[in-house]
């Protein structure tokens, strides 16, 4: 009996030691920003938990999670589009995140009502305009971009871009399919050139006189204005930022998020929750805003000085899961209206 007890104690002790030695968390991430590496380094220094990252596009990572099933080593899925989080949930590869600390950290309007993901930052899809050729009073809403006054003046990236897909999904949710399709057709006829390049490239094209206004993510303007490259700094200084749909009774500007979901088969769930809690904390959020020029998900943190200079704005409070729910229809509209 005594030998049995000693053996039992040894087994329990060995298991406990093994668990304590697993000090890691595994991320499948679509994000590709230098600030993320800094965040993970800071987290490891604070907790001793190593952060392992696999990078790919969101659709590839979702497919990998599906194929790996219960054997997946991934704990967290990180993406820059709420629509992809919705797709991951629909694919059955996420579980609910249960943490009062996370809910306490983040803005109510940014939360997933179903708690399958948590936002870490957000950005607005804004209109930027030439300081020389456009007056702020000429601008009003996303819908106004269909006006013939913008003929040969609008710059934007392709329909394959998730940011544009999210914007179109939000319009479908707010305006309906028919109205959104009419809008898209009119906007395409107002393009200054065929869609190409990144959001930065649209701003550079304005600076070069190739168009007068562009649809871009807000944080790219912060990156341009803080760049050490003269071309990028000049491009950023050539435009002003405008938040659409801000009038009385209007819905506000479209936003999207970088967010993080807990995988269904997370082998290091406790460590994963700790990382989400850290990334949504005041400390980590201040690192985000001062490096990536995104808006903070934490209500106690203010945007960077560059971003604050654009002023406050009213956000569209659409449930962000709608950016995935209406995505299939948005893609059809792009195709039907010739948005390349």
C-alpha cells in the first residue's frame, strides 16, 4: 500500500511539474505589424509565457484550424477584420471567451455580443481628400461618393481587399442590397483609375494629382505622418481626414477591428486568456496607439496625438458580426458592378 501511495504521489508530482513547464501560448495571426512583436516580447517579460506566432492570411488560417481539428496547437486566432472572426465562428473553430477582466477593459460598442472574440484595436474607413483641390464642405457621407461631382476623382484599392469588403458589407446591412448595388455602380463610374495598390498608394496618388479623394483606413494616415521617408511624409501632409456620416440622425463612420478569438481546442487556454487580458490592458493599449496609430479598444486609453488631431467622431454601431454575415452579398455586388 505504501509503495502504491509513493508511486501515485510521484505521478501527480510529475504531471504537475510538466504542466508548470508548459509556459507558452500559440497564435495563428493575420496581423503583420512590428508593434505586435513588441507586445509579445513585453508579455513574455512580464509573465514568463513564450508567445509562438504563425502568420498567414485569415482564410488560410481558418482552413488550417478546420483541418487540424482537436489536434490543433493553436490557442488564439488573430485577424484584422471582424468578418473573418465571424467566419471562424461559423466554421466551429472558436469557443467563447470567459473573462470579466477582458469585458472590463474594452469599450462596450466594440464587443462581440456572443463573446467569441475580443477587439484589441479599431480603425475607421475614412475619406481623405486633397487639401488643394477639395473643400471639406464638399464631403458628407459614403453615399455621397456616388454623386457625379466625383467623376474621375475617387481612388480606392481593389474589391479583393478585406477592408473594402467590410465597408461594402456594412452598407448592405444598413442600406439593403438594391441601394448598395446602385451605390457601388455609381462609385465605380467615378473612379480616377482602376483599383490597385495599398491604402498608402491611394494617398500617394492624391499627392501626385492622380485623383482627389480616397477611401482608406485611418491608421495609414498616422503611419504616413510619422514616417521617416520623405515621400510618405509628403503624401500624408497632402491630405486631410474626413469622417463620413456624422450629421444629426446619421449612423456614423464605418469601423472595423483587429480582434482575437480563442480556438475551440486551445491546449494552453489559461495562458491564452492571460495574453488577451494583457493586450486589452491600459499598458498594452498605449503601446498600440503610439506605434500603429490605431484606435484603442480600452476606454481608459486615448489615441495618439496625430490621431487626436483629426477630432472625435461618431462610429457606426452596427453589430460587427454583420461584416461577416453580409460578406457573401457584398462580394456579389463587387462582381456585378465591375469593381475590380
